[in-house]
């Protein structure tokens, strides 16, 4: 259990899981060399770095979320976030966000999936498919070296975008 009213929570471990639940700290900084990291119902800025293990974040709102794993999946489900950045060297990234201002997703080897609403989206994948579904309002920039790109937009009024793939299909479905 995490006491309420803390300014910062910092946890580092070499080989253990980290679970943080129902926390109102301004900053949450978590790091592990081996083990899964889970954050649920926390409202502050969240920084997570994991070398080998999955990262999971589920919350109603956060100002900033920064996630990085070398070998593991990233799974995020957030209602509202100002800025969300997720980077995985070897693992899938799955993001569900109802409202996000800035979204930055990077994967070297693994698929990237995004569902929700975002103003600015920048996605980079070396080897993996990219799937986007939802309302994107300002800017889309997607680059993949080897992988398919599948975009399904509900509203694309006034949006600017660039999508490139060296070896893969690009499919864009506009549901206006």
C-alpha cells in the first residue's frame, strides 16, 4: 500500500515485480532489471524503465507517461494523458487512450497498436506492424522499415500526415 500525499515514489529492483496501486504522488519513477512492472489508478507523472519484463499502466488520468523496456510488452489503458511515450526494443506496444495530446511510440522488433483519440501521433517501427484506430486530430507521422501500416480514422478533418514503409503495405480507411 502506498500512503497518500507523497510527492515522489521511486522504486528500483534487480529481480522482482513492482506493483503500484491507487496512488496520488506527483512523480512515480520505477526501474527493474528483471520483472514485470504494473501501475494502476495513479494520477501523477509516470516514468518506468525495465530491461526484461512487461510494463502495464491503467489509470483515469496522468499528465505524462514515459515507458521503456528492452525485452517485454507495453500495455497502457488511460482515459486522459497529456503526453505518452512508449519504447520497446523487443516486444509489442498496445495503447488505449480516450484523450491524448502527444503520443510517441517506438519499437525495434514488435507490433504497435493504438486505439483512441490523440492530437499528435509519431510512431516508428523497424520490424513490426502498426495499427491505428480512432480520432486523430492534428498530425500523424508513421515510419516502418519492415511491416504493414493499417490506419482507420473516424474523423480526419484538418489532419496532416506522413506514412512510409520500405517493405510493407499501407492501408488507410477513412470512416467519415
